[in-house]
């Protein structure tokens, strides 16, 4: 009874671990986006002060930070799509195996 809910099982503990792992992945995405935009603004502001061209470089670096943040978002969305496709393929293969056994 105690060994049923191992790390690879589909029991309650295995499911909770999957949920926690997914939550951490997506919260890290939010942190990554905020850091990318914030660093862009900070570096742009520092460069503007150094080259006396306010607010040009701040805006350029802000948009670069936003582009970097969206790149991270698109990366995670592509990964989610690949995982969903793999899960869907696995579900279809098990369904077809069940049908073959039933015949």
C-alpha cells in the first residue's frame, strides 16, 4: 500500500508533483518576463545617462526587453504544444492497442 504512489505513478502524489512542476514552470516564465523588461529599462536608462540621449536608448532597450519576454513566452507555448501533441499521440496509441486486444 505504501509503495503505490511513487514518483512515476499516476496516483495522487504523482499528480500533485506534476501540478507543482507545471506551476513552477509558468511562474518562472512570469519572473523571466519581468526581469527581461526591467533589465532593458535599467540598462537603457544607464546608457542614456552615459551618452546624454534621453529617452532614446531607454525606449530601445525597453522594446528589446519586451521582445525578449515574448520570445520566452512563445518558447513555453511551443513546448506546451509539443507536450500536448505527445500526450494526445500516447492516448491514441493506447486506445488503438485496446481496440486490437478487444477484437
